[in-house]
């Protein structure tokens, strides 16, 4: 009887393993509308091509060279609109602003495992170059930069699933241009190049059911960055003297109320804390910016906070941003959804009148006596979301400014691929 039972529970198992393609090309195209109803309207077309080798030299390591480019399609249309002046139009087209970037990404998914026995310690090394004459990353800042990034990343699955820690190091040389800087004719005069270093520890807990179209769960991220001053100054005395801590914290949570009705909330906090006395503002590409589809809808992109003599946005050093949104199906069969949202934000500087830094003064600027909430800007609005392959949201939002000031528009229309939070 035991022999019969043994034969009854014996089964043949055949496993066939086939290696997937290790080398392939990725192509990506994106479209983003900014301030579509305003005078500074833009419709950005972005493109990306990336070569992927997932088994470099047969060692299971990854190599991914990537090229990025962007243009403003409205500028292209304006350049070719006047057919009666073809030569002039051709010259104008040749001078169109653009973005171009390149990266060489090397990734080792099991770095030092043979020496430390630590599994899935991910090392990424990335030399990079970017020339952004469009302000794609930041509307208020044009920049040219090149440098090197290194990152170690590990999932702490022993403690909690999808809990990640990372440590990043970056060294770069950069030159920037803002609307407050010099311009001779059509030529922008960029700032002197500065060389800086950045140390970026980060902890992330991602418990969302989907990173692209979350309907339940939450996401937490804390990123304190230590940034050095300019190493190119005489004697390099500003490396420590102008160094600062750039704090970033972001949280979001999503609750499914019933069926496909989802309520989401997001909170973002940022503050720049100089470590020593300083005499200069933090460079414009390291400051915080507020306004637009990524923060406070209803305002043009990066338009809130301190302004210069010509009312241009300068960015700030203390940021608070809150978002709430209710998403609901309109025509579910074609993946068309609606949204009702409320956004609030605050952006101020931390300098006092003596051009020195004070922690107390930072919060005093944000919440002044007599009008504690006067600097908080609020908007509300409605929007449409079309889900591509049930995951990727294409959104149209119109936000109305609730506490409008003289000279401000009633609201703004936003078009984007991806949610605000």
C-alpha cells in the first residue's frame, strides 16, 4: 500500500527557462501645457530615447545611455506662421529655445554582495549634461549643468515591504540665467559657473496600490540634502560658509470611498537652513518654487512667492503645499473621469532686512503678526482625467484663485500627463 501511495503522489515537472532580450531601445514622448489661457502660454513637446543593456558583459549589470530633448510647439508654430517673410521666419526658427540632455546610467543591482552578503544593494553611477533654454525643469530658471551622480539604494523588506533607503552624492558645475539677469539683444548672459557638491540621504515608504494611478494606500518621503557652497571662489572659502541643508518632506494618502470614487490628499514641506552665516541668496536652481499643475493649480507655473522689481517670481526658502482631490468616474466605459480639487500653498524667504539668516525670522515671514494666514494662497477647481491603458492619467484642470489679489487672473487651465500628487 505504501508503494501505491508513493506512485500516486509522484509527478513529473519540466521547467523551461528562456532568457529575455537584454538589449533594446525605449522611446518616450510627452506633452505638457503651461498657462494655456495666459500671455506666457506654452505647449511643451518632450522626447526621450534610451538604449538598455540589462546584462552588461554577461554580468547582470545594466547600462542605459539616454538622450532627452524638448521644444515649445507654440514657438515652432509662431516661427512658421508668417509665410510672407520666409527668411525672417527661418532665422527665428533657428533661434528657438530648446532643452537637450544626455546621461550615461550604469547600474549594479547587487553591489558588494560577495563581500558584505547584503542582498539587493543597488549602485547607480550617472555622468550627466543638460542645457535647458526653455525652463522645462523650472520656468523661472534657465541653466547649463554637467556633473556626476552616485546613489546607493536598498529596500528594507526585512522591516517592511517597499521601504527604501538611499544615499546620493552629486558633484556638478552649473551656470544659470533668470529674468533678473543681464540680456544683450537676444543673447542671455548666464551667471559665472559654480561648482558644488550635494549629499542626499533619503527614506521612502510607498504603500500605494499603483504609483501611476493610486486608489488606495499612502506614500511618504523624507529627503534632507546637504549642499555645499561654490568651490570655485577664491580660496574656496564659500564651500562651508555658504553651505546649507535643503529639507524636503512629502506625504500623500488615498482612500477609495466606493467603487471608483477616490479621495486623495497630499502635503509637501520644504525649508533651506544655512549651516553658517551667509551673505548671499541660495542659487535660483536650488530654491523652492510654487504654483501650477504640480503644486497650486489656478496659478501659472512657479509664479507664487517673493517677486523682483519687475514682479518676476524669485522662488523662496520656506514652502508649504497642501492638495485635496476627489476623483470619480464620468464615462467609465471609455476611462473618462472627473475631479474636484482644492489646493493651498505658501512660499516665503528666510532673510531679514539685514540680509542675514534667522530661523525665527523665517517663520515670522511666513506667518506675520496680525495676519497669520495672509501668505497662504488657495485655489479650487474641476478637471477631467482620461486614463491611458487604465493607468496613465491625461488631465485637464481649471483652477480658480479663491483669494485673488489686484492684477491676478481669475484662474488658469492646466494640461499634463500624470497627477499633481
